[in-house]
C-alpha cells in the first residue's frame, strides 16, 4: 500500500504557513485532495473565491 503524504500532513502536528490558522480549510481540502489523488486545490479555491467575490460585489 502506498504512503499518502497529504493524509500524513493533515494528521501530523507540523503546520506550514496559513495552515496554522485555517485548520478547517486544511481538513476539508486535504480530505478531497487525498481521495482524488490531486496535489493542489489552489485552482479550485481561486474559482470558488472569485465566484463568491463576484456575487458579493456585483450588487
């Protein structure tokens, strides 16, 4: 069985950058990333953030 590094990072004690503050986001995005085998959710986060900002500021 192969070692899932993302799952190890989520369950570990070492945090990098904003992961120290954004724990819920880390757990949600990490679980999605480990299930689908992707390494980065940055494009998805950008699209969701852009859509939310568009709806907020379009009024």
